[in-house]
C-alpha cells in the first residue's frame, strides 16, 4: 500500500472497445494494483464488468454524447468531484474533457489536478484544443507530440509527456505457435485461407484502415503467381456493411474473392498473427500509434506497412525494412514478394511494454499530485491553447 493513495478519475465517452478504452482499463488495473482508488466516468459498455473486476469503480454518465443536452452533466460531474475529492481528473476524449473542464472551473476552493491524453491526430481547432489544457498533456507517440506542438504553438513543450502505449509480452510471446486443434478449427471456418501464404490486415471496418490497398496487393501477388490469401481481421462490424460490400466487390473484380476472408473482432489475434506469413498495416491516413505493429513484432512476425504517422515511427525504430513510402504501391508489392520469400529477422522487442506505460503514467500522476491542490484562487484550469490552432 502506497504511503499516500491517490484517487484518480478517468473521463471517456464509453467503455465499449478501442484504444482509449483499452488504455483506461490498463491504467485502472495499475492504479488498483498499486493501492490507489481508480474510477472511470462514462456511458458504460461491455468493458465495464472487466474494469470493475480489476478493482476499479465505474460511474455511469453519458459525457460523450454530442448533443447540447450533454452540458447538463457539468453540474452532475461537479457534484461527483466534490464527493469523491479526486487528486487527478484525467480526460481522454474531447467532449468528456470539455465537460470535466467546465465542472472543475465551477468548483469552489481546492480543485483536482487536470491531466489530458491526446490519443489521436484530431482535427486542429478550438474543439480539439481542450486536450492541450491539462497540467500535463500525455501524447502516445512522438509523431503525436510533433502534431500537437505544430497546431498549438502556445502549448509549452515541457507540459507534454510522451508515454507510448504498450503490450504485455506474456500475451504476445516471441515464437508463439498456434496449436493444431486451433489451426484445424480456424481453417475449417475459413477454408479459403488454407494452403497459401497468409496476409493479415487487422483493424476495424473503416475506410482509413486500407482494406482496399490490401485487396489490390493480394491481386498483384496473385498476378505474380504467388499463392497468397488475405484475412481482414476484425473488419466485419455492425454499420459497416456497405463499405465491406465495396471491398468484396473489388475482390471479385480483381479475381481474388475466393482467397479473401473478413471476420468480426476476435479474441484469438495472437494465434492469427502466429500463423500469418505477413502482417499488414496500410492505414491511408497517419495514425497516432500502431499497436498491431508492436503485437506482431513481439511475436516475431514480419510487418509491412505504409511508413507514415505513428506506424511509420514504430517501423523505422523496430523494423525499418517493413516501412514503405505511402502510396508507393509498386514498392509495396515488391517488398511483400521479398518478405514472403525471405523476411528480414525481427529483433526481440525490448520497448513498448504495457508495464512501462503503466509505470510512467502512475509516476506522472504522483508528480502532479505532489503539488499543492490547484486553483483555490479561482484561476482557470489548465493553461493550454484554446485558439484555432495552426490550420
């Protein structure tokens, strides 16, 4: 038990699925394990049960709905802060950050410290600028740090802490092999993937994930007489039907539909990566990080992707040959052929571990909380740039 346990409230839209939600769970688990009080405020979702089971608490409040009615939660959240007396309020999303910021500003006397995390390359402007108003602003990659500083030049660089997301090496152990029973079931479910070289592109069913580029790559490999197969892992989601119909139509047009499988999100991604000859990351827009890159490399599997954004940053550091200049499709095809023949060796992963991310975040909380309670003089919460930014 720490000498002075902290109370930390994390604010986010919901605990359903995604990088923000995963990070909330991971930090909640670390706080609880260290003897701190961990609380999340969100609209709820399927991950609430797991969050609570790890030793945290959840308060159901829909602070992420984009509606004028959401402003009514400012007072509710203010009363909650007065009751809980948190040391830290950590906002992880823009609208919850605005609701939390206004709630803090209206409090009398000493107020909690305000910390924010910028998880993505949000459109710059006043709405997104709220995430620069934390006493400390966490960015999940150097790519994101540079983006934030470029668009919010009045944000002091010293207030930014780069804390990359991490994975548990025990969940993605180097050299892991899927057992025969699992392989038998998998290829029975997806017989079109059996017998060839398996390319896997993990990601949600959104256009920016580059599914069309993956299909074009499959067709290009087939045109070179390579027996390749393609798995779009996790892309089949409710509400994405029309987009996936486009992807399937492209596969039919290119003559590779019989070598394509599209799945909903699955819990056995480790096994899928382990049987994959090549893991792809082909997002058409720069992303802030690239968790799937780290997961695959942790297993020792080769990764090939567009070298921009956080993905490019990771590949440049961890697997340089895996990065291809964005849009250079011929280079992508040739690199894929090379990798399917003789992939460059993957070095053991010694960074981007979950425990490192958790320790760095808790250390930041401790440093911030060690200061006197803030804003008893009625000054504004945070000091970031809420102007229109650089574009």
